[in-house]
C-alpha cells in the first residue's frame, strides 16, 4: 500500500486525506474499507456494506475485489438507482455493481435497489427493512459535482427520518451523468431516482468518501471551507464520526 506523500487534515469530525496520485488514494481507501469489513466479520461472523458507483470509484473497487476477503460472508447494498430503468440498462447502478464487483467476487448476497419497481414507496420500505436487518457498518460514497451525496442534490434534507426516499435530480447532477458517458444527452437522463438519505448514510459507523479530479475542486472547497448547509450536501460529512474523505491534489487544489 503506497501512502508516501499523503497529507491529513481535520474538518470538524471529518478526516481528510490528500493523496499525491490516484493509486495512493485507491490503495488507502481500500485498506480502510477492508479493515472495517474484517472487523465486522470478526465481531458477528458476517458483514454488510454499502457501495457507491461512478467513474471515481473504479480504482477503489478494483482493489476491493482483489483484497483477501471472505466474500461468502459479505452482503452488498448500494446508494441509489434511477427511477424507471431496469437492471440491464447500460446506466443502471445495479448493472454497474454486477459488472465491477458482484460477478467478480460472488458475495453472500447483492441487494439491489429497484428503481423500476411499480410501487416506489413500497420499494423504499422494502430496502429500508433489508438495511435495518443487515445493519451495514461501512458506507462508501462519492461526492457529486454539485455536492450531492448519493442522489441527494441540493438542497438536501439533513433532518429526514427516512432511510430511503424518492428524489428529483437537478440539472447539474444529470449533466454530470452525461459528462461521465453514462447517457448520450441530457434528455436521456431520468429526472428522478431512489436514494439513501443523508442521515441514513452518516449514521453508519465507517464512511469512506472518494472524490478525486479537478472537476470536484470547487465543490470540495465549498463543502470543507464553507458553512455546513443543505445547499452543499457534502458539507454534512464534517459532522460524521468515523468518516474519511479521500482527495487527490487536483480535487483539493482550492482548499484554503
């Protein structure tokens, strides 16, 4: 594991690690995730984890799949899914996780959030029950270009008691999906999604957030140097215990 040159800062309860390159970032983020998973398996004989999707997660997920873990004891959940697309759609997050993780490691179970369910309220209730039963101890997430956590676009609800909810996607969030190559144009991107809520994510004991690249620099500076506000959902990470945010030098370049 390469860690030479990484620097650490603290913002509220949040530990921020600034890495010299993407390999260093992925190595250390994976090491933290593996430690949390192994501790959970040691404590109760099994583990449940919540994983993020997107281009920023690829290096981390590659290393996680190569880690020496007993995947037969690990259940995988995920953060969000578009409303109205099935699990075989090219942009489906269920498909993303199948291709990048599930088909490679054969976990104990993969519980997908069904954005194409006929009754979305019932789907939110179903997923909440599964999460409460599995009690995941680790949540891995990214930070959107507009500061979103999962698909909680600004202004995010910091006080909801829901675990999973239906959300509207703002233009910036939808444009990011086009920019990352998941959809051909804005009109193709769904306007709604199902997502874990901010309080639900921040309640998990271990949070590993991964946000590299220059396109994230402005929102990272707002999240860490600005006020804690629903207008920048990622700012809530500063109130989360057990949270580590991994940046590279580009995404950290505008920090005070």
